[in-house]
């Protein structure tokens, strides 16, 4: 008589494992950030935002970028790329992936300073990197690549505020005709006009968005870990 095959079962079973909750929370935070951008920043033709922190009543003032920040261009790093290098090369891929995709160099060709904003000048038609910003978080760590601008705000402009304001701003995106590669010039950047509140209000707004972004990053990290765990369990709990 043939022996019945042994019934194979996973050693561990789980029920109701889901990452939907994290996905919902992440979506809600992104929606909150979008809403706050619309409420706390003024429309082009307005002098005051819809939503405002207490004790701030002054009109916002229109200013050109050339009046509130210094501009510089990056330099070519291609021949100096070294994966064991100590300096992170700030290029469009680095900025568009929020620092996840990196190249390195041992040659500090165009060092960036803490508080400086790296800004993507070139992209393919309808690309997602054009005019994307990255806020430099420390000195002597990053080197500015070609086709990336370095924007240094003046003392009366909060770096994080300007970093948010410039990021994928519609003024810059209008240069993309959807046909050829877009190459923003120094003049294009320096002619950028927006409304600015006084420094203390900039700082309040910047602090709020910094906290929201921290929460978004934490949720994204949690979701990534949960997705990885779920994949591992599905691979190891079923035969």
C-alpha cells in the first residue's frame, strides 16, 4: 500500500497582515503638505496667504531671485568619479531621487555649503527632474556637478523656505515645451519673481514643512520595511 504523501504546511501562519494603514497615512500626509502649500504660500497676484500664523499681518513683498540670493554653476565631475570617494557628487539623478542614487569623487571641484540649494537646470521633455531642489545639510560633503545651480540665500531669506518655494515652481516648468531638452540659464533663474514675507514668518512656515516632511520620510521608510517584510514572509511561509 502506497504511503500517503506527508501534508506540507508552513511553520508559521499569519492573518490580516497588511501595509494599507501605512499607505493611507502616507497619502494623508502628502495631501496635507499639498494643502498647506496652497494655503500658506501666497498666489502670484496676492500679498497675503489664505492661512497664516498668529501675529503676522504684513503684506508679502515681490522680489527677484537675483536680489535675495547668489547664483553659481556647477562643474564637470565625470573624469573624477570614484565610488570610494569622500565627496557626494550632486547631479540631477541625486537630486531627483532625493539623495538615494549617489556618485562620489575624491576631488572637491565645487564644494557646497550647508544651507545652499542645489537646483536642476536641465532635463528631457516632460521630465521630472527639471527645477527640482535639494537642500544641502552640511559643509564639505557635497560637490556641485555641471548643469546644477548652487543658490545661496541672503541673510534675510530662510533656506528651507526658498528650497520649498523654488522646487518645481511653475515659473521654471513653463520653459519646458515638451519637445526638446530644457536648459535653464542663469538669467532665467535670476529673473524668478515671488512674494516673500519677513524672515520670522518664513522661519515659521519652514519649520512646519520640515516637520511634515520628516513625518512623510518616516512613513515612507516604514512602508518600505513593511513591504520588504511582507515579501520575505510570502516567500518563506508558502511552499
